[in-house]
C-alpha cells in the first residue's frame, strides 16, 4: 500500500520544499476532506501519474510498503476525460466468464499458486528490506567508529594525509577498507609518524652531521694505584720516625717552603739543629718528589678530560635538536658529571695531602650510558638524513604508514562490519535468488491465465452490473448496451442511441462512477489480469454534481462494493483513498462504514499553498461547525480571504437568523460601519438574506485575513454574543459568562 506521497511545485503545493503525506499502514482506508481549491485533486493526479508511471509529475513521488508495484485506479476528471468525453462510445470492461470444468480447475490452481507466490514475494521483500536496514545500521555504526581518524588528526601534524577527505565519513571508511591489513607486522606508531612527518615537512632542510664524544682514558686514571697509597718521606732521615709518629708529614712538607736562610724554625722561631736542613732533604728525597709529580700530573690530566667532555656534551645539547629531544642524554650526562666531579675533588685532595689515601668512583657505567645516548642521537641524525635525501618516497611511506596504523587501530570495528556485511550480502543474494524464482513462477502463471481467460473473457457481465445499479438507483431513462464486442454505448429507454454529452451533469457523474466501480472488478484489456490485492483505488469527489438523493447511495457503494469488495479467494483491494469537499458526503461515508476506527482522516488546507494535516472523524460535525473550522484555520494561517469571508457569512446567516437576532445583527453591522467606513462593502456581503439585491459583491481586494478576523470578532462583541464566539473557537472566557447561545445545526 501507499505509505508516503511527496508533492513539490505541483499546482497549489509549495515549490520550495516537498510536502510529505504519510499514511498509517495499518489502516486500509484514508479519507481526505478539504474545500474546493484546497489541493485535493492534485493528490489524486500525482498518485495516478506517478504511480502508474504515465507522464510522472516532476519532483513528486509515490512510495509503497516494500516497494511493491500496484495498479492505481483513480476516479477523477482525467479518468472521465479519457473514458467518456468527446466520444460516442466507451471502452468495454472485460470480466472473466465461467470456463469449462477442466479449464476452471487449471485456472484455480494457477490463481492459487500465483497468490501464494505473490504472498511469498511480499514476505521476502520485507525480509530484504529488513536486511537492507540492518546493513544501513551496520554501515552507520562503522562510519561512526572510524570517524575519529579524521577528528583526532584533522588539525594535528598528520593532517596532510587527510587532505581531500572534506569531512566525509564515507571517504575515511573507503580508505581504511582499501588499506591492506597485516597481522604479523606492526605499523609505525603515531608518535613515530609525527616525528618522520616533522623531519620532511621543511623542504629546505639539509642533512646534519653526526656528533661524537671521547670517553676514553678515564678508567686508566681512576684505576691508578697512587690514589690508594700514602706518599711519605724517606726513612733514612733522623726526622722520619718522629714525623711518622706525629702524622704530620704533609704539614712538614708544606712548611718546607717557608724555611729561611737562618737556622730558626719558620713556625715557632726556635733554633733548629745544625743538620736539620740536611735531614729534611733526606726525608723528601727524589723518589718522594717523583710520586708527588705523578699524582699532580694524573689529577691535571683527569681534570682536563672532564672539562673537554663537559664542553663537548654542552655544545651537543645546545646545538643539536635531536640531542635536546633525547629523553636520557641530559640526565645521564648529569649523573656522569657528578661522578667525575667527585673524582676531581678527591684527586685535588690527594695533591694537597699526598700522605692521605683517597677512594675514586669508577665512571665506566656512566660513560657507557653517555655513549649509548649519543649513539641513539646519531641514529636519529642518520634517519633524518636518509629522509631528507629521499623526501618524496619518504612522504609516500609516511602516508602508507599512517593509514596502516589507522587500519590497525580500527581493526576490531572494521572486522565486525566486514563479517556482518558478508553475512547480510549472502542473505540478500539468497533472497534475490528466491525472488527471481518466485517472479518467474508468477509470470508463467499469469501467461497461462491470460491464455485461459482470453477464450472466456467478455464484456457482457459489466453491462448487466452497470444497468442493474442504474435501476436500483431509480434511473431508467438510459442504460448501457454493447456497441461492439469491446465497446459500450448509451441507449435511451425509447431505444434510441445516445451519447455522454446529452446527459445531465448528475447523470454523467452517475454513469462514470458506476462504470469505474465495475472497472475495479474487471479490466480494460481482455488478456490482462491484476488481482484485487494488487490494486489501489482513489476516488476524487464522486458527488460534485449529484443530487443529495444519491449521496448516501454513492457512499454506500464505496463502502460495500469497493472498500468491502472481496474476490473469490477472499482478496481485497490493497488500499482505498477518498477525497471530498462535501461535508455531507463525508458524514454519510463515515456512517456507512461499520467502524470509523479503521479509517485514517486527513484535512487538505490552503492559504498561500496547500497543506495536509491529520484530522479526527469528530472534528467536523455539521456544516455550521465546518464554517467555524475555516475561521480556526484562518487564525492558524491556513485560509484565504475569500474562504474566510464565505465562512463568516455562513455563520452569521445561520446563527443570527436561527436565534432570531436579525435586528441585533444589523445594528451591530451599522455600529461597526460608523467606526470603519471600509467595512461597508463587507457588511453588505455578510447581511445577504432573502431581502438582498441580485448582485453578489465579493471583490475585497483591500482586505486581508486579519482584517476579516478582527471585524468578525467585533460582530459578536457588538451583538453581545462573545460567549458563543469563544465557545465555537475554543477560547477561554474573558468576560463574565452569560447564557451561551445554542450551537446551530446545519
């Protein structure tokens, strides 16, 4: 059945955006009510032309549940024009006669089989739709899952590899899907990719030189046995025993330089023994001096190496960016410098006090850590040099590495989607294969049925049915007869041949509608068969020219012979849509239906453009309330000035004459006219009862809807009938309640 109609730019429907009409798919019948000119006919024409694909209306469409194709039978002016006007005959309606027993049995079997296959086609079509929806949900889910590839990197160092994606989730997904996925080889990390990208981003960058440090020779000095030995004077001197006993060898050595030419002690100024200088010289002999010089040389050598290493590393850290970026070089150098500085201090202490034993720390591990860090810096330099020398290929490698990393990071979501997509695709392929077989079976059955029906189809049955309906309606002035095997004509009761043009407007409506009813049961082509559940019927204003005597009959025919129509196998029309401007017919149609709960009600409104809104079956109870509904529509912006003026006059005529307040009404109009001279023309239009003149002035070009609404309210204010005004518009009472005037029935 039809689930949605979209209309854009056709007749009175807006052109700037589509108007969507949604149907409740659980209700087989829809009734549209709207005043003439509201846009009802446009709906029926779009269904006929776009549904049957006969000169489809641009920007309009008809959507069915599960996209099942239907035959659309539309009773409207186009149908009447094509079938009856400007011709003396009318096409025959072919219905199937009773074939022989064997053929009948064969036809029934074919019908049954085709019906079962069609039902199965609907089932698998629904299954296919469900699978497609499942595929859409899975696709939407994976698009959301991979979207961080773009959002996380669109403004970062790796944004170059997202150029051209334009914020498209689908493009990101397509790129990831096309990227090979290798479980055994880990792609580069994002941090590594950022580093490599930064290396080649400056297209003027040149290769860099490697750095080097000299850490040799430290261990030899640190391991010298001198540091662990006490350097003392010779034992040959008579002073040796006493100095050793006192433990002041280093003090004596330092004071030696203060010994003058006289024989006095430089510290206490006492006389020294006459041989003191000789004994002192023996104490500090050549061997002692040699070892002192060795200590001093070793200490100075070590200090220079430490200074040289410090200058080298400080220079590297200051000028080589990769060294500054290295996570450990500065730290290990600080640790090594502490060790080396402590050793320098110990050596200086040994130089001052050779007799003391000092302990040095071995710097091997610290220096090896420096060597390792420097080697890593050089590796980084070599990588950089390789990249800038081969910048073009490196950019390609980085790009490939970026997408490999993104593919690796989003592998779970992509793998789940791939598995789901393969499962759904296989299911859809199986459904399509089954559907192909089913459609072939249906087509074969329909071809065989065509052959069977071609020999038994005829137009007599429809003639009899139409004439019986005419008689049942009391029409005996004319009837339908066969002109040829495939054509009908009108025949007067006197026996003379007549044509459509000679009929009254009411008779034309009757004969065209009864013909349409029989067409639903049959076919305009002898060898074409369409089951009832593949037909959708649309009826546009079937009583526009009919006497009220026939309104109930037409409503009854629609309910009992169209809506409730069943074929031999219990099949019914898939959907029935009725459009009407007549409130009387609208009510009769509802009353003829067993239950209005199975009917969907809609209103067609028009202000500047047409619009369709839902409606309850109780919204319009009689003609009088229908007029008030137009006023409500105008307040909501859904009515034209002439519609409002006509509704205002209908309300005033019924209310003030029914309540016998004609004089109050006229006096109220006069009072408003004295306040606003523009109102005089509208006042004459509103007060047009039996004493009005023959002219019907309706040209209110200077008025707009708001003016009408303002003056309409003033009419009830001037006649003290605001209680009734507010009641009919559903407004809250603003004044002291008075006795509410009765609601006027049509």
